[in-house]
C-alpha cells in the first residue's frame, strides 16, 4: 500500500475496508478511537507504509478533536 493521502474520515474508513475492517460502534468518537487502533495494527504488521499511517492518524486526530469539541459544546448548553 503506497503512500495514500487522506482528507477525511471516509477516506480512512475506505482504507480499513480494503483490509476487511468495518467499524461501527454507535458513537462517532468511539469509532474514531477504534479506527486509530486498527490503523496502528496495519502499520505494525507492515500492511501500510509509514506515510499512509501518519496521514491516516492525522485525519483521525483531527476528527477526534472535532468530536470532543462538539461533545463539550453540547454539555455546556
């Protein structure tokens, strides 16, 4: 798997689907956390290269922050 670039969570989901991994836990934040674990496993098992791993993790961290901020705003209401 050569140096793929990711723009959003959907792109990371498509990467995981290529390896037969489908994530749906019912809460977006949990999905993002599990996807991060699964991407790490793919990298550790040398199924994806370092750049693909880094790009996917950057998207996941960004999405995770967005979800945390959204949850915080909802709690502050």
